[in-house]
């Protein structure tokens, strides 16, 4: 290695080694004690809770709504509805009286003899008897029906019909009743002859089957006999109703309007039909007297009946009542014939001359069962009210339309009065329900703006 290269390497070594030699050894550094990290005092405080929910008093709101119907309007409503209580008793007494005359004067027996003289067929004998029986009983009840359905309705301003129009509808109802009776009662008496002691159970089954058939055929074949049904004109309301129907799986593609104003000023709507004949219908009165929100509130209630399966529920519950009713009729018939059968010349249930007794016992049973059947109906209607409130979310529209029903429904009955006589919740109950719903949803964006009292 040359001297110059050796000198260069020596200089490079010295350049690295001298700085290191100048530093003290690590072992010689003094050991410092540990020190705590610096701290600072922090003030912690809770932020104030900002409750922006509008104040709303459901009781005050309910009272404000109910106060809108007062004076003569309230008195007329109460008188009309309370008068219906007495009419239920009058109807029962009237039915028992007609049956009594037919039996005690042996008019029923003479009709049976007359039918037997004309045919040996038991089926035709029953049909002939029924034809005469219905003509006589309908003629006998016409004065009471005229008072209840025409005179009284006009006295309270609830009917728009002329006497001719009312009699025409009465005739149509008679024809429908006669047709159904001629088809069903011969079958019932054939069942009685075949089943004997257990006829009442099979008879109840026949009655329940008839109810199902009527639910299916009524909107298609019977309702159009009394009213004309036209499609609701296209527009925003129809779009909203059909949207509500689709959202709740109601299988309809149209909304129908019936000309109910030719009969009365009452507002109503329904989702009728069963097993494929479902349709949504509303009255022209509801369109004319109600806002779009009120129409939707009513339709929401009716859709609730369909969606919650109330048709089947009512068939089952009322079917049980029907079975008990037939058992009651059978028991009552046996006792009555044991005591009076010789004077009436009626000994067996299979004797068609005993039909007035069957009708009288049926009327008595359903009169006594009024609190039960009304409670079944009323609880179903209450469920539909809640469904409609949740589906449509228009509590004030629902409350206001309840006031429009007050022309023929008492708004504020007593507790037991409502339980016994009301097929629907009272106006007070329904308005209070709507206002409670509103209270629990007052913070929702679509409800909070309506917090003021009506």
C-alpha cells in the first residue's frame, strides 16, 4: 500500500474516532429520578336538556271537540239514540204478539193444512207455508216498520226518501227475504227431520253457512239493488285511498261511490265482500260532507276490519252465539209445546206450523243477548279505530268525523249504557282514543304542528 493511501485511511479513522472519544462513557451519566406527567384541572358540567316536544293535553282536547256539539243538536242526538232502546223492546213485544196470534188462533195450523192439501211433498208444503207466513207477518209489521224507518227518520231530519221510494225499498227487502227463506227453510226442516234431537246443532251450522254466503254475494248482487255504485273519479284522493289499500294488502283496484244521499244524510264507508268479492265503497255523503283527511280516516278504519281479519273473527264469535241461540230455541220449543202444544196443535219441531214459535224464541234470545252481541261488535270497531289511526295518522280528522256521526249516535253515554246498547264505541270514547294517540305521537314530524287544541 502506498504511503498516500495509508495516510488517507488514517485520517478517515481519526475523523470518526475522535468525536466518540470526546463523549463521556454511558456508565458515568447520573441517574435521574422519574417525574410525573404535567396535569391540569378540567371543569366537567352537564349540558342542559332541551325538550322541544310541544305540550298537548289529550283530555282538554277531547273536551274541546265534544263541546262543539251542544244545545239543540246534542239534545236531538241523545233523544234519537235513546229512543232506539225502547224500540228494541217494542220490536220484541210486537214479534211475540204476532207469533202468539198465529199460534193461539191456530192460524198457523190452518196454513199448514192448506199447504198439505195442495201437495204431498214436504218440501213444497214448507215452501207454500213460508210464502203465506211471510206475507202475513210482513203485512202485520208494516205499520211499525213504517214508523221506525220513515216517519221517525223524517222527524229527526235523517231521511231524504219519499214515501214511494221507501215503500219500493221495503218491497225489495221483502222479495229478498222471501227468496232466501224459500231456499233455506225447506233445507232447515229437512235437517230437522233427519237429525231429530241434534237438529239445533246442524241448524246452527246451516245458519252460519248462510252468513258466509251472504257476505260473499252482498256487495255484488244485493247492494246494487238499493244503490247505484260508480267509480270514484281519478284524482289525489283516489290515489291516496288505493295506496293505503295496497300498503295493507287489500286486493282492490278501484274505489266505489254509492248514491246514499237519496236515502239519508248519513256518512259511511265500508270494505265489504269475502272470498274474492272484496270492494272499497264510500257514500257520496262522506265525499260531500268530509275533507280528504276525514275520508281517509274513515277508510283507514274500514281497511282495518279487512286487514285484522274481523270478518272471520265475527263469523267465529257470532257463530258461537248462534249455536247457543239454536240450543235455547230447541229447549224453549220443547217446554212450550209440552205446556201449550195441544192448544196450538203443534207437537214437534219438524212441524212447520211451529215456525212462529221458532221465530218468537229466536227474537227473545237475541234480545237477551244484546249486551253480548253489542260488545263483540264494539270491541271489533275499537280495534279498527286503532288500526286506522296508525295507518292514516290523522287523529284530528278522525275526531272531527266522529262529531259528524253525532246526528244519529249519542256522544256521551253512561258506562253501562255504552256496554249494553252501543254496537260501536261512543263518540266520546273514540275522540279520547284519537287524542291519546295524538299525545303519544306529538313529537313526530307530521303530528307536532297540530299541538294546539281544536
